[in-house]
C-alpha cells in the first residue's frame, strides 16, 4: 500500500488481517485531504497485539483505538467486514484491503459518488453520535445532507447526551477540520446540535438582529473565519470560539456605537468551561485558550511600534505565535477590497518583523563565560561601571575575530584582558 500522502504502515500490521478505513479509505478512493491521523483497522485482540509487542498505551478518542506511529489504529476480534457493517454511517463503513479490493457493506460508495449523505433512521434513533458523525463526515468530503436525514437528526438531537464527552469532542473536531466546514456548521445549528453541545456558540446565531446599533452577523463571520483558517484542530477550535465572548459584552457608547469590551478575556473564560466539559487534552486547551485571549493583539499593530515592542510581542506570545498570526489572517472577512488590502499588508509587515526579531534573538549566542563582569571586577580590580561593559564587549569581539574561543576557560579571557589593559 503506497501513497504519496499516507504514511508508512506500522511493520507489525503485516502479521494480521487489516484494512484502510475511515479517512484513509476515503482518501484512497476519492483523494480527500487528510487533516488528522489516517485510520487503520486490524483484526486482532488487544491481548494478541500485546503479545506481539505492539504498544497500545496511547489510546485514541474512540473506543478500541490507539495511536501507532502516524496512524490511528482500531482493533476488532471479529472479521473486518462484519465489524464495518455495524458502523452507523455508510461512508464510514468502507474498507480498502491490501490487494486494493473494497469492502462496502452499507453501500457507502454510492453516497461518496453523489456527495449527498443520508443515515439509516434506526441508527439515528438508537445511536447517540450518528447525527454528529454524519455532519462531521459531510464536512470532511464537502457533501450535502439529505433533507430527511436533517429532519431525523433534529428530532433525535437529545440522544447526543448519551454519548461519551471525549467522543463528542472527537467528532466536533473532525467537523471543524473538514473542507465543507462552513456548511457543516450550518447543519450543526439547524439540527439544534449546536445548541445542545455548544450553547455558548449558539448565542451568536442572529445575535446582530437584537442590536439597536448595526454590527456584523457574528455567527456568519465566525463560520467564515473557521472556513478560512488552516485546518488544524487548534486553529479551527480557536476560530470557532474567538468571538464567543461577544454575547456577554455587547454595550453601546453614548453616541450609540456598539462595542464588545474585553470579549477576548470573557471568551477565554467561557472556553475554560467548554474544555472541561468536553475533556480537552491540557496542552491543546492551553493553546486554544491563549489564541482566544490574545486574538485581538495582531490587529493592534502599528508600523510605529519599536523593535523592542515587537520583541515583547513575540516573546510573550511565542508558544502560540504562528497560530495567532494565522488566526489574525483568517479573521479578515471584510468585503471592502481596500480595507482588506490594508489589513493584510499590516499583518504581513507584522509577521515579517516578528520573524526577523526571532531570527535575531536565536542568532545571539552567548559568546563569553557567564559572570564575566563579576570576574573582571574581582580579578582585574576594575571598579563597577561602564569600563566593565567595555571590557566585556572587547572579549565578545575577540571571540568573533577568532582570538578567543567562546567555550574557552575563564583564565584565557582574564589573560587576554590583562594583555589588552597593559598594551
């Protein structure tokens, strides 16, 4: 199984019956992009895998899954085709075997070809995740949902509360990183899944209609930002939630102008509740929170900022800096050509200055021993003051000229300075 995009299969899987499933099967059949780990189904018990030396410790978000190399591996003790036939969504029940033959027990390839998804009524009624899965898969392949399926998801929306929280987060993430996320978010709202799972975001729907002063449609803007953001889980979640604090913070100036003071801080606070509710991994949650909290910072940039101001900006936000600048670019949704051009120009200028400053900081290696200033004072009898700095800089220049080694002994630096002082 060779692919220019699919990573190399784990070597141990050759000892078992296996199949590409899920996103990797869809990639193989219709070349859908991969924005998450490709999926692999192995016919084996977990005990058999352990006896073969396979490490299953790093579990995935879904039952009977673990992470192996670059793959999300699912195991089943039954045969592969029977296992796939028990899946709830037809296009997620497709498997591609090593000989390239295709298993399709639920006739999912027909829906792949038409790009119109439907789900079995019984499975929607009985499966708490079926509706969310169907919308997430529609997002992945940029498909539409049949009217009947949308109605049935809406009528059974309450069943989603029976699903494990971690699996809910998994499928929301898959929805967010899909190619058709703009439409999928509309499906999420129309079926009431948005109100049930992310009520904080649902407050943004038609929020602008209740304002006594005009402001943009925050929900539509949010969907646009998500669609424009790079399809990574962290960036897409941050895009979805970057304005979630606006509902609580809308106010009006004496002149009647609308404002959303501190909606960034309120949004970060709201995300704390969402991340706890949906069991976000800590590292992922910390970065998303940082992006929500500081998403306004790039827009504050002015060309008059000094290099030291750029340095402070870069060092303070370094843990999430690339994503923050990408989010700022995605946040530009104005239809005014000149406004968009100017905003993009400033953002590019900020990005360039930040990159140059970070390059400068990384190139500034320590050239002299730690504590050289104190050594100059104590061993050479130089009084504290500007002269100490001059002698230190003299040593740095000597290292650049090759007269001293940066990893040389303290004594070599002292001897060098004695000669320079005596000269």
